[in-house]
C-alpha cells in the first residue's frame, strides 16, 4: 500500500498518475476537499481509498493506519506564500509533517516529502546548507523548520527520509491553485482571454520581466520522486533544472506555444513587445522584501545520488504544458 498526502493537489495528483502508470492501484489518497473543485485531479485516477486529512491525522495519532505501508509521499501542505496566519501555517505544514514523520520512523516506513526553495529566501546561493537558508515568509519558515527537524532525524533513523526543495513547478493539474498557480498557467489564461500577458516591472535590480527563477516541469519533479522511491536514498535535495530563466522567457514560450497550436509562427521577445502581447504592470508593494527575484537550484547533491536525467527547459516544458491544455479544451 502507498499513501499520498495532498493527493488531490498539484504535485500529489501528478504523482498518483505516475504511480498508476507503473501499475500501482493500492493507493490511499489523503487530502482536504473543502474546495470541491480539487476532485477533478483525482477523477481520472485509480486509488483504493480517499481519506480526509483530518481523519487521516486522527488515525495516525491513534495508530489506526493500515499496516504494510510501502511508502508515504507527503505532498500535503498550505503552499500560499501570502498566507499571514502563522499559527495555521505551522499547524498545517510543520506539526502535521512532524507527526507523520514520527509515525513512519517508528514503523520503518520510507517517508518522501515536499520541501520548498522558499527556505533560501532572498539569497543568491541555493545549496542545501544551513548558511544559505533565510526564509522571507511564514510559509518558507514552516518548510525550513521541518527540514531542520529532518536533519536531526536523519542522524538516527534507519528508514528512508527524503525531502525535495521544489523550485518553481509548473504543469498539468494546477488549476485549483488559483492565484498561487504557476506563471505559465496564468500567462496561458491571460493570452487566451486578452491576447497579451502581464509581467512585473523591474524590481530588485532587475529590468522589467527579467527577474530570474528556476522553472521546473512537474513531469521532472515526479520523476525525481520515483527515482528516490526506487533507490531508497535519504537526505534533502533541490529539485529544479539548475538553470535560471526569466519571466520574459516564460511569457515568450507560452505565447509561442499557443501560436503553434493555431498554426502561427513564433515571435521573438522584441516582436511580442512591439505587438503589445507582453505588458508590464507595477510591482506589488505587498511583495517588497518578500519576493525572490532570482533562484537557481544547485543540483550537485541530487546528481551525486546518481540521478542523471536531463530537466526540461522552459521552452520544452511550457510547450508540452500548453499543448496538453489546448488538447483538453
């Protein structure tokens, strides 16, 4: 049996799909469906049972989780970086994770969980070391604090514990995330509706649209999860492409991918700007001091585990994403 928390969410549902592709059906999907639209992410997937997150946590605390659990993929979390309720964030992201990790450790069950690149804050070095970690918001702090607990647990645990610091993930099954969905998702919707996309003006010393992020396809994030599932490796690892690409490049890739579905030729960034297909809007004041203008995963530790697969570029990954969305309409 396999347990996936956050199974109706973005990465969780893509992970369940990949497990189904390997023939796994004996899956307990754990999530909170207070937002009923998330059920769409599970409707085409095969699971054994669905358990509400609160009920699942009660079962963990009471020791009523089924035996013979092969692995727990813990993707469940509040991922809203603008959430200001620290008590809620810590309860949802830190306390829940601590209880589940303790349950797994006591039973020797592999525990593979979602961390976040937000633990690095506004730094310029993105390596899995304490001196580079300085989260800018309570979401990042909740992830950072749990990573710290994992580091302590790794010293004594005999079971696998693997955490992944996801960078900017995009791809299918993220519609429910709303404003927290990827920029590729928003650019696609904006272009279809208005014929243009909106990017932030310059900030943090970067020109308009030239803020740099490590954008990684959910396809690659899932592949990393399955590699660790196969090999039983422990530790905390970055999951990005190792490349920093600009928001302008994401916008260009998204628009040109849509144009390709219409049989239209690709345009350069300059041509898109000239045509008014890219518009720059003021940088939100509420994000000042809380925004990562640059991220680029250091993949040294991930590569040292033997993971050798190439990561999709923005042009490749966004192109595939847009094609999938267009074909689903």
